[in-house]
């Protein structure tokens, strides 16, 4: 009977140690999961901020105002629209003395 008691005691100890190790492994996994969920929440908030900023930056009224301030754009007047036949397709003669270097094939 003594041998059987020692076997049961050994089995109980092995199971107790296994449960102890398993408990701490599960706690570590739960901590890792909590960290990952916190990271996901942080990134989700950052995405919301970036989407709000993108919406603000692409506001048509704001872009129109910036275009008027910095690009000096103006609507095209109907008098400026011409037919394709009115566009000269031959190269105009370039005076080398007055031409910029970009027209002469010079450096960039």
C-alpha cells in the first residue's frame, strides 16, 4: 500500500506543478493579449485622427482658397478657348542669343 500512496502523491505533485506552470503561462498570454488590444486601440485612435486631418486638408473650400492665395488661378474665359487648328505645330525659330538654356538643349 505504501508504494501506491507514493505513486498517487507523485502524480498529485506532477499535476500540481503542471497546473502551476499552466496558470502562469495563461496569465502571460492574457497580459500579451491585453497589450495587443491596447496597441489596437491606440492605432485605431491614431487612424481616426489621421482620417479627420485628411478630411480637413481635402475640404474643397479650403483647397479653393489655397489655390486662389498661392497659385493665382483664375477661371478660363471663353475668349481663351481656341480650336485645335489654331495651334501652331511647327517649331518657332529660336534666337540663340536671347533663348534660355533650356530651349537650346542646355543643362538642367
